[in-house]
């Protein structure tokens, strides 16, 4: 796979240097780690740390912002951040009100964030943890706590960030983030693999194949099929999403169509169109639509559909002003 | 090439339906054409229309916003919009102060926008035209007016949009947009081709090849080489950019690193890092950095580097509040 890199061993530090060159006026690096925090933290607020392995940019580093994350604790490529890394970020963002950890539910992340929480406790910093489990394909409904976190991370992290910014206390930030997660469902389909620099493609798919439910690190999905017309694929994905929560007539939802890395806007729009038609048919109201690359696996092609059901509290938080590097911003805007 | 599409003949109308589903509260479609305008136009301002062929999303449709474009006149995939299409958009955005047309310098676009300008004149609407010619590789310096417009479109359109929003008159909007174009230079390198749905890849490149200067429709570049380390590629691109204007010690510049479609953030950051190092060495100050997909050719991999040199007027306009669909926004923010 051809890429703009120098030595494959240098991609992570060189990437971090690029981010610091682009956003060094508002973020600073945590020494020794590929982790960053906002420079200008509002006093008296609960801190929000998001994290996981690198290589899925824009997540996690670009999720920093106001009404979004205060810190991103990132490990090496596709590797969980170490407990020391997480602790260092925790100390940097704590303002005496405690810190919430939000991350996708992967065993390495769970272990290391839990260890960091213990270390933080020894230092007198209270923490709370929310594991994102939006990937419907990754485990059956009676084992939701085994599900992986994928693009739904965005909604859960956004809600938590809004709550922190609004002055919620630690317990309440955890409560609304758990609620956001409980109301968020994602289904993905992979078309072509991603390739970590210096490695082979993470998986192989035939010239005419797709894999429904494949994870963002190439984890096996639930079915490999011949590729079908977009509407047929979306119909299958939406059926699984809608039945799982279940979403019902009268619900208000936010939609996120993620591109994984190499998927065109044209394809995302064709998907958004079909999802909208299906929601109309079900009597479900589309409150907001986001699209683009939110959680990628290098140049992987494919897409995921995420729905978050809103209640009044989630809607108010979601609609509150924010900014995030993810949206190329350094100042407040409304995103609804 | 596997894609999320239905019938290749339907991709354009289905894409438009998707955009209208996602942003229908703020944009409306111009009947019969894949063109859109902002619903809420500020009275008494010069109108800004950007345009060209479809298939390069997010440009042009997502360039709509405040302090950005009022209308996007888009043709079929890789085809110029018709004069009638452009005229319809012109009538929709004119508020009695005239309309500025900004587009990349391609023969079909030039011909059709010029014809539309004549038709608009017959209807009593004054127009002015700015053709973006940022692509250093597309013609030598003594024939700048033959150069193509690529990712530099963003800077020229942003400056013009800011000027329209600030209340500049038609002549003055054209003046600053021409100035922005005259101070903008881009060099691109392609690694893999893009594929229009239903067609073959637009060009072929060997497994270990890159083409320096290749255009956004696969137009031939200036040299095909074995792929090299990122820093070496960037050094060659930057040499051509810096010498062409030329950029000099003491200059303030904005940088845009475009991803073409399938290029990872990791690669963009490695490029930003190297560009920053070279600018430091030259004594040139980086005023702002943008990165991501701004002008794509489907799932093409590669990248372009664009620099715009700022004077006080351009800096003030560039830094003024704005919002654009491109940044996922529906409300003002500062982008510096």
C-alpha cells in the first residue's frame, strides 16, 4: 500500500508533530505519550478523557474541543494507552471535580483505563467510566456489555462533553453518557481493508465481496456476502439497528454516517437518503445528520450507520454550542 | 471498484437527495439541476456562486455557508454546469448587488459561466468572474492563465465569501478574490486513481509509482516517479510552490493539505509536519492550517499542498467569523 510516510516506525511521532503544528495554539502534548489535552480548560468543570489506540484518526485527538473532550489518551497504533499515559492525562485535565473516561469497549482499553482509575484514586482524583458498546454486530443483545464501541463513540462523547461544559457533576455526566450509550446503535459494512503503515492489509475481501458487521480493526463481522445495491445493504443494516434498541414510531434520532476512511461523500449521501426514507416510513424523526470520517481504519472503504435516540435531556445537551478540532474549529458554533 | 451505489445512472440525483435530507433546513435545490442555494440570504449583499462538475465532493455543494458561497452551480459528474443552470442559480442569489462567479479554470466551466454572465446581463444582473489558477503543475509561470484550479479554490472562495458578507461591492469582491488567487499556489501528487461509479478507474499507476502534478480528473502531471519517502516528496512539491510565487522570508501564509479522497489523517499530518519545518527554515509564518478532504476525485489517494500568502486585508477577511457545511456547521465560528 502506497502511503505518504517516511519510516513506518516514525508515523506516530511524526503524526503527533503534524497535529501540534496545526493546532498547537489550543492543544498541548502530554510528554512521552501520543496524548494531548486542551490548553485552556474551564475551571470548576468535570474533565472528559477519551481514548484508545491510534490509527483511527480523526478519533481520538480531533475530538478535543469545548463541549467535547478535554483530553485524548492515545496508545500506539491499534494499542490501548498505558495506565501511566492515562494517569498523566487525568492529572492534566482534573480541576478538582473528577474525570470521566469514555472509550470503546475493547479488553486492552478496559484493563488499562481501570488500572488508571485506581492510580488516580490513590492521587485523590475521582473518576467514572463509560464504555461505548454501540456495535450491534459484535455480540447478541443479551450480551450488550460484550459489544465493541465504534462510530457511536462520537454521540456518547459529545453528550458527555456537553454535560461537562454545562457544569454537571461527575455522577451526572456518567449518567447522561450511559444514557446516550444505551440509546445508540451502529451497524457497519466493510468493502476494502485498511493498512497500517509498514504492515499488510488488515484483512482480505474478494473483488465483489462485502462483510457486514466487520469491526474497525478488521474483527470478523456476522456475514460475508456478494456486494449488493446500496439500498439493499442499508435496508439490512437498518433492520438490525431498528430492531435492536428497538427504535419506535415517534422517536427523535440523530444519524451519523461514518466513512471509515476511503468512502466518498457521494456514497454517504446515497446511504443518508435511504436511511431517511426508512425512518420516514417508521415514523421516526431525524433530528440531526452528521457524515464524514469520524472513526476510521486507515484507507478502509465501507460505512457505518449510527442512530442515537434522544430524550429531552439528550436533545438539549446535543444542541448546545460546541466546537471541536473534528470540525476544523477553534470557536463556538451550533451543530444542530 | 466496489461502492455503495444503486444504479450508476442514479448516483447524482440520489446524492442530491442525501444532501437535502442532511441540510434541507438551510439549503434548497434549484429545480432541474444538481445545484443548491442557501435559503436564508442576507439582504443587500453581493452574491457568491461557486461551481463546476460534480463528483469532487465536498466541493462545491458543501462550500455553502455564511462567509462562504451562497450558491453552488453544479453540472453532471466531471461536467460543467450548463449556462441555464448557472443563470437559475444567479437569479436565486442576486439581491440587486450583483453576483460573483468563482470556479476552477477549466474550458467547459469558462465557456458556460461566460455564457451565463451574458444571459444574466440581459436580465439586468451584473456579474464578475474569478477563475482559480492555483495548480503550479498545470502550466508554466508565463502562462498562469492556462493553469487549472484545484484545492486552492477553498482559499479564494473563502476570501470572496468573507468579502461578500462584509458588504464589499461587486468590484471589490472581485478585486480581493483575484488577489487571493494571485497569492495562492498548489502542488499535488497522486498515488491511486479515483473511479466514477459505473466507469473504470480514471487512470492507472504502478504499485510503486506516484505522479507529481496529476490533476483532479486524472490530467497528466509533470513527472511519474517511484514513490519516495514523504519528506522527499514534500520537499519537491514545496520547492515548486515556494519558487513559483515566490514566497519569501517574512511572508504570512495559510496552508491547506487536501486528501483527494482516500488519504489518511496520519499522512496529512506527516505532510503538515514537513511543510512546517520547511516554512520555519525559510522564515515564513504559518497563520492557519486546514486539512482534510476539500476537493476530491472519488476514492483517489494522494495529496496536495496549497499555500496562500496573506496581506492585512486578506488576513482580516480570512479570520472573520464564518460557517460552512464543509465544517459540519450551521452557525458562526472563527476558523483561524
